[in-house]
């Protein structure tokens, strides 16, 4: 099952390809500043680098070692201070607190494209924050809905479930929890969401939080892990407790570890985002903007691949597993 919303990558590639020559004549430089080191952003970096090679642009990459405004902002400031960047492609680590630092990039003449996470409410046409060229990423509220329905199916529509998330005020994981709770509240009266914890993008913390929830709620039926660290940590805690296959886990992000746990029956559904596409399209957008294109969409939703035990070995599905060198 696939969900693709927005501009298909292949179609956009065809439309931007003729602009590559003009970009090479006056080479642009793009700063790439993702949220943290993890398989999702590593695959996104592959997309950025592939597009840069295809379109003849230079990329300067800085990857924060940990998640947070206090880590991302100094790297952003250093990028701005270089004086040679034309664009910054970034995943803001806070939808409000990163507005000011990224406005500083705009003030320095650097244009901004956000990937995976957005600023404000993500409506760059009419919302409170309008300076980014575009948001390119998943419809995370819909992803939360898909995850909720998948977990509900795995536990036969009844029982207690728990959400392990990463950080408050981050648009991506916030949207996932909103969509998840919306479906559970409106469609599954026999399912109770017993809590939500923030692990601050630390997998060991996710393990500890999930273990504590399993101890506190001995009849827990399922866990929703909202990103790489959350899902991997939740799955590890369930296995450590000897409850693999009894407590179902839905994993947002298709890491190799999540796929292994899917094979083992610990994870019942994996929602694969398309980080390569996000990175590739962001560079395409920068090239198009530099060439004078004024009709770029302000929001592009890149879709999902929904992976379960039945389609796991289908090459058309397995290609969306995050392959990191």
C-alpha cells in the first residue's frame, strides 16, 4: 500500500533538469543542516548529494550530533557566517524557536527550504511564518492516523496503548501524535491511550520509558514509536521484557532494525517515509528558484510506503527501507 501526495519526484526531475545548465554557469552553494545523526537523515543526505551531483551545485553539510535548538543554532550561525551560501536546506528542531535563527539567514540573503519539519504551522503561504520557499516532507498527521489504524488492527481494536515520542514543539512528531490520538478517540472506543513520553531523541531513554510503562501498565497491548529512536527503543524494551509478539509495536521510520523486528513479530507495521526524495527535491527547488522559477509549491508531501509482514519482501516496498552505507 502506498500513499503519494504532492509532486512526484520523477516529474519534478524532468521539469528542473533543463535548469541545471544555468545553475552550473553560476554555481550555487547550498547548506544542508538536518536535525540529528540518524538513518532517516543519513538517507536524506544521500538524496541531497545525488541531486547536487546531477544538477551541478555545491553542498556544505553540517549534521548536529544531538537534537535541539541549542545544538542546531550554532551550526546555523556558522553557516550564515561563511558568506558563500545561497540556500539552506534544513529540518528545524523547533517550530517556534528556530524562526528567529532562520530569519537571520534570510536577513543575510540566504533563502531557506525546510525538509521533514516545518516552522510555525507549516502554511508558508498564509500562516505566521512565510519566508521559507517550501516545506518538503511527510503529512505527519496522516501518518499518525495510518499508524493508529495499523496498531488497532494488530490488537483487534481493544486494549491499552502508549506513545513514545521525541521532543515537544517539533512539527513532525507532534503531528504524528495528533493524528494517532484523533483516530483512537474517534474510531476505536475500546482502545485507551495511557500516556506519551518524550525521549529527547535518545534511544536508551526510549527503552527506559517504555520499560517503565510496561511495568506500570501490565496489560499494555501496543506501543506507537513516532520516529527512529522511539520505535527502536520501544521494540527493544518489549523484547527485553519477554513480550515480543504480545505487545505490538508500530514503527514510524523504516530502519533496518525495525524491519528485523517486523520479521520477528515484535513490530506489526512500519511506516516508511521518503527521506531521499525530500533531500533530492529540496536541491531541485533551490536550483529552480535560482533560475527564476516562481511557481514552486509552498508545500510538497512526499508520501509513505506502508510495510507489513505480507509485503516486506516485495522489491517495490523493500526499496523504501532506509539503506545507510
